[in-house]
C-alpha cells in the first residue's frame, strides 16, 4: 500500500521560533477538549531543560502557545525523580485526561502519570515504573476491570520491545507481558515503543508505534501499525509488514537528531474516517499527517 499517510503541507505546525527561549518543540500530546484541541508540548529550552507547555487550537493545526510552563523539572539536580520530563501522551478516561510522560533521573528513566480535567491544574497520580522505562500509553477504558498500559522497558544492548501491564488504580502495576517484539532483519529490528495511545476500532485496538532501524550513524525512527484484540490486548491480531512512515522530508531528515519521525498522538474522526497523526520530527519540530482509519486497519493486516 502506498500513500496511506498524507503529511500536512504546512509542516511543521509548531516550531521553536514560536516559543521564546525554546531550542526545540517536538514529541507532544494533542487531544480534543470541548470544541478545541489541547496540546501538551514537549519544549526543550535553550538552557537544555525539558519542560511542558500548553497550546490551544481551533482547527488542530494553528496552535497558540501559552506563556509559562505547566510542568517543569526541579532546578535542583540530584534531588528529584523528575529531572527531565518529556514525550507526553494524553488519554481521556471518563472525565479525566491522564498525561503519561518520561521522567528521567539519576537512576535512568521512569514513567509518570498526571491527571487534569481542565488543562489548567495538574495533579500527580504516580511515578508508575522503576527505571528504566519509557513511552507509557494508557488504553482509553478499563479492560476486564483494570487500567491497561503499553510501555517499553529497556533491555541490555539498546534493545526494547512493547510490553503491557495492568493496574486497579493507576498507581500499582503488575502482570507484565511482552506484546509486540522488534523483528530481526526488518525495518523495526532495533528498539520499538508505543507511539500514540491505542484507539478502539471495530477490528481491534489500533496501535501506532515507533520502530528503529540501526545504521552506522545512528537509529532511524519510523512508524508502524498493529491491531490488538479488543478483549485481550496482549494478543496481536495483525501487524503491518512495512513501515507506515519513515523520515523523508527535510524537516524529518535534518535537525538536532536526524532521521526521526516519532508519533505521540492520534486524534480520530470516525464520521470522516480520518485520523490525525501528530509527530515530532528530527527532535526539533512538531508536525501533523492524516490517514484514513480504514486504510490503517488494512495496512496492519498486510503483515
Ligand atoms: C528516543 C526518545 C525520543 C526521541 C528519540 C530520537 O529514545 O528519547 O524522545 O525523539 O529517541 O532521539
């Protein structure tokens, strides 16, 4: 299948030039909120700190970035579990919006969860893993009475697969299972991780993930698609053979980390059969692409 994904021609939609003091803005979380789009931005400041800011949009393309940080690591090194916070993902469950993010500290990287109902006040729910783990995404509903998440624990040798665990309260997690493995000799042979939070479709949970191809000058970050069983999401129903998206545009090829497309949000519109994929490009700017939901499902079945 070709041309399943259509990049927005005005990419990038958010860049560091829009934010005073920013070096880069990328890998951010977008969701519908009332009749607008809310975005929690990963902003790297010029002094190197990773912080998060709010941005709002009527159309999901032109965003106004609010002044000030909504979440920031402490300025006291070695005194906190959240020295650098980044790669937020948003999942709405009931009236709550949960923001899962990477929290880096002197022990490695952990995943944290915050809750908001209005994107004005944020309440910490938990630091939800031991080191080292990243890319936590929550399913948008309880499954068999439990909250469920995907994440990516680290493995020696720079490897890593997509795991799942569950929790009665979002604080205590267990029942870890490896769900989607990297594939030897394929485009996703390096470490892989969940991208956007899973989306319920009639055919299964749609999972957009990132996979890496190791090359002599570093990793190339690409995008893949899989479908998980609705009742038992530890079962993979289908997984696309090829990558859905790879860095091809200049803003994906050139930047602080070249050759990166990193999807962190997917906003579906089932009536229009369209999904918006929001992604960081080259660890430098933030972009958008669209696809038909039915095409993504068919794409997953090509495996
Ligand atoms: C991953 C994460 C992402 C980043 C990517 C490419 O390990 O750190 O935030 O976009 O590397 O540098």
